[in-house]
């Protein structure tokens, strides 16, 4: 049996001392998860929000995670494309030109990675029914017809026997398929660690979305209310610390921060060796930012890419 839930609270107590909780969920058996969708209903304004469960006639495919690389990435082609892109000279004499250079770097790396990475094929579930199982199903249907028509006890006994046989055959076929699936799993990088991923997918619990309390003491239910509450809280948290020094020192620090070009100190100077060492020691499993560029992608950059990054950072110390 499988539990179906939206992962969001469905009970919203009016007492501020109580915490919202999940009291509405469904239990399914024999229904594939990929044809079920569940969502919360916010149309009502009471202390109880129901959930809506939909059964679809076709498989509901989930949106694939957007990535720049996978275990089939052609790194030789990636290095060739990026080396060609970074051979062009780029002017870095102003803040606008530096911003354009950053965008150019991101776009060049992303385009090269996508061209070098074939999409992974979808793992389609085998819905083919073996002939011996199909024959048992037809036989059961033929026996069921007389029982539905005559209600004869002999036909009922034959139908029960056919149902038990079909059940045992289906269980054996399911176990054989699962055994073959486990046999093909591996714990090496060549198979993208399929064994560990399969272990994590076994009976995955529903991800619970914890309730969020708004400043007025009420609960944020919808995504819009949660987003607004987060933005207000973060805007109050990330503020400058109060300065305890004299007003003259505060004014001098502010003027120095707003006009870094007036300083007489020599700007920092980065070298390609430093960049290459830092990138080489970076953790490949680190989650990328919004640009999707991982540390593994940076480690595969050609020498021209390291040179481009070095020039870019050196320009930042002078013009920004």
C-alpha cells in the first residue's frame, strides 16, 4: 500500500498555541503512482483544507531536472568547444564590459555543455504482458462469465481457483522482474551509482512542507503567502550591523566603500596557477548555482578558459 498526500498541513487551528498538522491523506493499493496527482485545496477558509486526488488515464511525467552534465557527457568535445569560444579577445575596461564578459562566460560554458551532453533516455516501464499470463487472464474471464450469469457454485469454485492461479503467476512475474532489476544495479561511477539511487527510492516518504507563521500570528497557507513571509523576514534579517564608532569614522568608511577607486593600495593580482589549483581541489559534488555550472565542469575547462577567468577576476579588482 502507498500513502498519497500533498505534504502540506490540512488542519489549521485557530488556537495560536497549536501547530498545523496533516490529518487528510489517502491510501492506495494496486494503482501506479505515476497516474496519481495530489494537491491541497485552498478555496475554503475554514480551519480544514481538503486535498484533491486525481487519477489520470495517462502517465503524468515529471519535469526533468535541468542539468549541464551527466555520465554520458563528451568532455573532449566540451573542451574543444570552450577552447574555441575563449579564443576571442574581450575588452574588460569598465563595469559594463565586465558584466557582459561574465554573461559571455556563462553562456559559452552552458552551450558547450549542452552540445556535449546527450539527454538520458527515459526509463519506460515494460507494460508487455507475457503470453502465458495473458492466456490465464482470458481463461479466468471465460470462467467468470458463467458465474455472473448463473451463479452456479461449481462455476464459483472454478473462478476462485483461476483467480488464485493468476495471482501466484503475477507475483512470480513481478518478483522475477524485480530480481533482474537488482541484478543490473551497480555501485560504481560507470553506472552512475544506480544501486544507491535505487535504495533511496524504495518507499520514499512524502516530503512534508512545514507550516510558516506570519508576523500577525496567522499561518501562511498558499505559496504566495509563504513567499511574501519569507521575503519580509529576510529583508529584516539581512541588514547592516549598527556602527559604534564616531560619525566621522563612519562617514570615512562609507566614502571609502562607495569610492574604492580612490584608494592608493595596489589591486590584487591573481594568477592562472592559483585558479587552476583552487578549481582542481574543489568538490565535484557541490551543488551548482543558478547558472548550473558545476565544479566538475570548471575542472574540465581548457587552458584558455582558465586564462579568461583569471583576466576577468583581475579586471574586477581594478574596475569594480
